[in-house]
C-alpha cells in the first residue's frame, strides 16, 4: 500500500467522518490485497440475537460487545483457510483491540473444546476467545455459507460489512479500515 495515499485517506476520514460511521466510499478506498473481498453494506443490517458458548459451556451473548466495533469471525478446526487466517486475526486484536474494538472468534459446527484448544496452541493464538456455536444455529441465522466468514459489526451491533474467505487481517489495509472506523467514533 502506498504510505502517502494511506496517510491522505486516513486524514480525510479523520476530518470528515460522522459519528455513526465513516464514509463507506472512503473505507472502500482503503481496501487492498485480500481486503478487496470486504463488502460494505450501503446501510447497517440488523443482526439476529446471537448466543454462543464459551469453553466451559456458559452462554455468551453477542450483545455483551455492544458499544464497540466487532470483527466476528466464523471458523472451524478442520478449515485450512481458517488455520492460515487465525494468526492475523490475533495480530489485529493485539494491535487494535481495546475499548472500541474486538476480534471475536466463533467455531461453528462440530468442534470439540479439546480440538479448539489444540488449534489455538498449534497456531500460536493466545489472545482470542474460544467461543463455540456447536449446532451452527448462530451461523445459520447470520447467513454464514462456507468458512471462514468474517462479519464487521458497528457499536450498535449491526452488520456493516462482510468478508467471505480468508484474509490478511494484520495487513496495513485492514488496520487502516479499522482505525478509520475508530477515528469516526471519537
């Protein structure tokens, strides 16, 4: 990515972003490489109630993340592209995660707790949640067809973008997009 071009776009977003969401056209202009697969919606889309479980089997409500942007990643232990992508999601969380942004990973379908733990150990991921959607109900309700699928949610919990397939979430393009959203909220 051309550093100067990124700086100009980022500055334009910072100066011109509204409080709800940065201009979609400006965000789309930041997409390069695998981020070109990230499709922004013209209007935020409602998300059904999403309850999944943690490693102990306790329910987790996606609504717990309201108030921040969420990169919601659906994956599975048997998915080769998911294995390739997971470390970049962890790197994005390490760099930008905090009060305004979180990466949330949900293993959908038949994924044992032991298998998920092994997957995270093998990929060197230590900073992402190990949530499960054991019967795939949340994935079905959210229209997840194929894996991995990553959904970008706004602070109100509405879907603003979706990416089908794996991506380099620790790329300069991905970080510029998330940073631009966060600047628009401040």
